[in-house]
């Protein structure tokens, strides 16, 4: 079916009668009937991206990666270089999001720009859905590890892996409950997260700088190179530290996943995508500098027995009582970030099912009275709980599964940007946010950086390589690719033909639904 270009060709919005608001009109022009109440303001949408990025949590959870691979020098310069290129990626995504403001996000963008290659859109959607599910699982396990560190610092009690996995189960279920309550709850939590991130960063920075018994020099912060990897090449070691920055900054595109629940989505969603990266760049830089000026011993952090290495840095710098406070601030921020990852995965499951790219269409498209796609929410929870069980058997296997999430996110970024580079005319419609003459250059830089990072993510991070320190991300990413390829060959190529228009009259809709089922 061709895309409608005139308002007479689309159905009346059942929620608003004949007074179709601008965002709903654009959604129907793209082929979809509005199903969600638009209850998110700019603050809520921006909060979703801030939550998903989780700058306090990403920086804290992955700080040791950069600290041991390049040290302060690699952390500082890597953060600024990667932030700049992640901003380019955000600008590329924002331009497309403004033209196609639907909850399919990356998946829908690929489908619209390359309708002649449905397999590309299908694979992008599945890879990104898996990535969001794994990201939420990783975040909830991190919450459990922060709680374990709080128990270690406060009571001197080391939790077993079974206990940590059980806590992760509880956090996964709580994430599901919050997402089931619906858009308003997520929007309010996201708005609160902005203030929590700003206030929390201020508290952490001041606490570190005031209480640290010894402050490091500027020379140490900006020039000291550390290498705990075993690799001889200093340049390669510094590049490995880039992984910490990229991991910390992924997630800005999540604003696009709630575009159908936002007011003025064609404008607010792309603004949120870009603003969340700019804000995270600045907040992350302030937090990083405080950590670097306050770290007492890198060797102590490397040899810690705490569940989260950053806990040792705080313990050395500010003492037991303030460490408990600081870890609590980070833990709550981590929980909010994990909740929004399940928000994104459930919306993507909905979008894929709507277009026959996912099985059990009518179930994944079902909304409860809170306007939440609850089946997708609880599938995300189930997957999260199942993967958390792997942590009991093998930390190495669990880390391999979750490290693939960061790569899968970048692979999801790669598809629409690649299309914009090699098929510049593919974006036939411009939204209110566009890059003008700078578009191709920014997309080309984004493409080059994304390919570079995807390769870097799968390289060995330690030398000599052993079965215990090998980077198994390539194995888990390969597993994801095989799963996606198998679903396409066995099921998708027979069912998925591209986006399915739902903005048709009720009689036609019934027959269309019967055919889809």
C-alpha cells in the first residue's frame, strides 16, 4: 500500500474526533492509527533518554575499564573524543526521527528509507530489540551488584552469586511492574531522573573533592597513562579505554521509542535525542574529573573485593559512611536507567508485532488500561530473569552475553546511518529538525566511528589471552546474528513485507487483521 499523502486518505483519530493534533496527523500520514495517549512533555521525553544513557551509572559501572586501559589520560581524552562522535550520531538520528516520529525508532527508519530491502529493517528491529532487552538485564544486575556492595561496605558481608541473582530477579520484576503502570508513571520517573542526575552529580562531585584526603595533580589527571592490560602498544591501550565512554553514552535514541506517546513528537523527540547527549557529555565530564582528582590508589581499585570496583574508589576517598550515601545515589539512578530499557524493548516489540515482524501479533499489540504494551514488558522481564540465572553458573558467560548488548546497540545505530551515507536521497521527507547541508558529512563521520567502535568492542582487552580473560563478545554477538538470521529464514521472509498501515477504515482493518493473523 502506498503512503497516504492527503488528509482525506486517512481515518479520523478515534481519540480526538475530527480535531487531529499535529503529531497524530503525521503519524497517520506514516500509516499508523494513534493508539497511545500523548502524555509526555519535552521534560518527560528528555528524561527517557537521560534515564537510558544513565550517565552516573554508566560512568560508575564502567569507570574501571578506562582506568585500567589508559588511565586518567585515556579517560579524559577518550571521553571528549567519544562524546563528540556520539553527538554526531545523535544528530544523524535526530534528523531521521524528526521525519519519522514513530515508536519503531531505528527499525522503522530503516524500513522507510530502504523499503526495497525488508530484510534490513527486519534484522535491525530484532537486533535492537534484543539489545534493549539485554541492556535492561545488565542494568538490573548492576543494581543488584550495587546493593551487594552496599552490604559489603555497610555490614562487611559478601553476598553469594545466588543471592545477587535473586536480587536481580526482584529488580527485573519491579521494572516490569513500573512499566505496566504505563506512560504517566514512566514520564514522571524520567522527569524525576533529570533532577536526580543533576543533584546526584553535584552531591558526588562535592563529596569527593571535599573529603578526599589527597587530591591528585592536574598533571596526573590529564597526562598519566596506566596499563593493566598486558598489551605493549600504548595507543591500543588508550583506544581500549574508549569502550567505557561509548558504553556510558549509549541510549539517547530511546526518545524515539516513545515518540507516539509524546506531544509534538516530530520536534520534541529529536531535541531530546541531541540534548541528552550534550547534557551527558557535560555532566559526565564533571563527574569524571572529580573521580580522577580524588582516586587514592588505582592499584587498590584493581585489587578490590567489592562487587562493584567504583565502591573501592569511594571507600578510599570518602570513608565508609559517605560511601554508603554515594552508592545509594548511583544505585537509584541505575534502577531508573534499567526501567527505561524495558520501556524501549516493550515498545519495540509492539512496533515489530504491528508490522508482522514479530510472532503473536495480537498479544504484543495488546494495551492495558494504563496504555502499556504489557506482554512486551513481561517478555522483557522473563528474558532478564532467565539471563540473570547465567550469573550463578559463570560470571564470564554472563558478561559475554551482556557485553554483546553494547555492540548490538551500535549495530542498530549503523543501519540507518549507513543508508543515509550511501543513499543520501533515501530520506525523502524532512521534519522540522534537519541538518541542512551538513547532513551527509555528519552521517559519514558517524558511520566511520560506529564501524570503528564495533570492531574495537570485539578485540581482546588483555594480553596474553586466556580462557578467563578472553573477550567472548564476538561469540555472543555471533549467537544473536544466528538467532536473527534463523527467524528471518524460517518465519520472517514469509510474513514481513514492511510496515503495515493501520490508519484505514474499520471494515478494512478487520480484514487486514485477519489476513495478518
